C-alpha cells in the first residue's frame, strides 16, 4: 500500500543538566543489507582531502556517516528532546554557573578494533579538533571549552571559558566524536574515507576516483551505548540525482531514499495510491538563505542588501518551487524553535519595489545593481536551480538589479565561498542541534564557518554569551530576539524558507518514522525489515 505518514514533531524540551544513565542495546534483523539511497556526494579533493575526519566534517552528509560510526559522549534521543548520555554513563553541570561539565564513561567501552575507550581518548579527540582548527570551521562548536581534564580512566571534566547551557548539545555533534589515537594523528587530518570509532557500526567504503559512491555499515559487536540496532547491515548508496535515486527505489534496487528528493517526486508519492512505496513526512528544521560577502564592492553598501531583502518575495518563491513542502522564513531561526522572531517581516513587511528604490536612492546607489548569485548544483536537490531562477527574475523584474546566476558542484562551490570569491551565494543549513544558538553562532560568532567578514561586537561579545547563560531557553528569548533584529537591520544573511523532510521506503522496511530526526540526522540503526503491507 502506498500511504503518506505524518510524523508529528516532538516538543523540543528546555535545556537542563543531564545526569541520568541509559541502558544498552542489542538487536538486528538479519538478512540482506537494507539499501538506502542519497544524493549526498562525498568527495576528497586538494581543498578537502579529509571529508570524514570528525575534526573537519561539517555538512549533513558527512555527519550522517560519522554518526553511524563515531560515538559521542551525548546523543539526541529518539524523537528529539534534550541530549542524553551515549558513550557516557552520566553527564551534567557540577556548578551553578554552567561552567564545569563532567562526564563518566560507560564500563567496558571499546573501539570497534577492540581497544578500550578511555577518558584520555576523549580528551585527545576534543583537544585534537580544537588544535587543528580546520577551515571548515567546525571547531568553533567547541569554542567555549577552556581546558579538558581527566580523572582516572573513566571521568572527563570540561572547564568552560564562559557559561554555556547548550554545551550538552555540542557534545552530541560529530566534532566531539571519540577517536582512537592509534588511527588519528594529533595534529593532522586523516585523509581519504577511512573512519573508525566505537559507534553502532563499522564502515567499508567503496571509492571510485576521489569519490565515495557506496558505504556499507556493519553492526559493531563491540558497541555499547543507548541505541538499539535493529539490523545487521545497511548500505548507503550515493546517486547523481534524485531521478536516478527514485528509479532505483521503484525497481527495488534500493529499499529507502531520503535527501534530497525533488518536489515533483514528493508530490507524486503523496498523491499516489496503491503500490509498494510509502512516503513518510518528518518534522524538519532545514533552512535556506543567501549569504553576503559584505566586503565585496557590489554588496558592501548595506542599502543594496536591504533593497534585496525588500524585493525578495518568499511566498512566491516557495509556491512556485516547493509548494506545501516549505514555508517562508523571516529569520535565521526557524518558527518551531524557542526564540524565533519574524524580524525580517517586522522590518520590511510585504515585498515592495517602491520601498527598495527609496532605500537605494537615499544611499545614492546607481541602478541597476549588477551582481552574481551563486548556488551549488548537487548538494541541496534538483530544485535549487529553479529556486535561483525565481530569485533572479524577482530581482531583475524590479528594474533595480541586474542579476546573473551561476551554479557550481559542491566540491568546488565550498572552497570558493570560503576563499571569499562570491558576492552572494545560496546555502542550506541543517542545525547542529535543535536550539536557536545553532542558527546564530555558526554564522555570526568569531570563526564562523562561512568566513563572513561581517562582525557585530554586540552580538559576539554580549548577546551570544547572554543567551548561552540561560539554561531555561525561554529566558534567553530577549537576547535571541535582539540578535535577529540586528541581522534584519544589517542583512549579512537573508533567510528564505524552512522546509519539511521526507523518507520514501518500500513497505517491508520498518522504523522509517525514525530514520531521520528533526536535525536531519540519519538514524540507520532504526531500520529493519518486516511484513510487506
């Protein structure tokens, strides 16, 4: 039976100290590998030779490989909510100021190769990522750490520079993954596609040229943690595009497909009746936005960026390209996250060419303003090109802009934007963890991953630290709202939309409702095989 299943989002809980221990895991459905399709591309290049090193990886695709293989002290629970201990037996703040965080490791932890996991391995892994400071910017997630202390083989204590109520979430991200010093050098990234850890699976990579095309995850017999692994083997297969992936699902060559399906595929599956494929809609926190190189001549003037914010019609963009699969976004923080504010709508209201013209006239900007919008052709799905064509038409039809659009593959797009070669470029964001901090600090704090030249001292020195001091996230709303208002005023970023996420699977696959969490974490351990319906 073909059916559309809606998985309602869990209420995202407020942060609090986590001290509870959790149980172990077992299971496994046996049989052939469950084959999962993705359009994520995994490429090693001169600019990015170590795509799967936890100290480098910082995109949803590579993180989804690491989450299967490299264990973290904390983990996001099934159905979302506050992080819970994973490699740790217990973790929690030990002071009233949220500046000292202690974890005790589970008994009997082992890397997949059999070596014991110790507190020193945790310290090595965290200190390594902080010391390497890879140009991906992922190390900034650990920026509030001052020192890491160990006591015996099983206790790790993090001394923080400043209060950080979001720290338990950060310990659940792959940059905090525990690696074996025998496999990873202290001051050098591990090139290629080898990855080892103590997570629920080991991985074998099928590499062609400089690209990982297939990853086989086999249940790790040495794994100890909170996860129940419902299968013995999962194969993650990379496809060139959504159409090839969809064809493989229809033929039964794969069992499940996820990001990124095209809007047309989702609509077709949603409307279909009968057949052997189910569509599952999962709560999502993905956003899309434009980023500005505020040092580039074309957009250096704030008036140009303000005028773009005044012209862009998000409702039309979403309607034409994504339909009911997305909704307009007026802040970098999505509507379902505590602290969200419609700051861009509050400042600019409905799209208005007249208001945009007045902004440019007051700043003595000669029109039309010539600029190029860059996008990636192979990372966020096939609809990205159409999205940028709509943006181009909106801006050019105003008569105020002369916009060219240009697409590049992800492997060349990312190095170019990090080097400051683009004036304006489009990006997506899947949160590191479900908290407003994950939509603010990675873009606006020191060492932000986009390498933006924009810097606001009030945001960095006052408002972000203020927000992190509040364990009750409702108490952080004032600081978070102020940050969003400043972004709407200065426009270093222009939010466009937030989207849902989907899984399509053959109907003998179980666990699909939990195959993705709201942060787009691929939870392969949830999948199993059952009776076809």
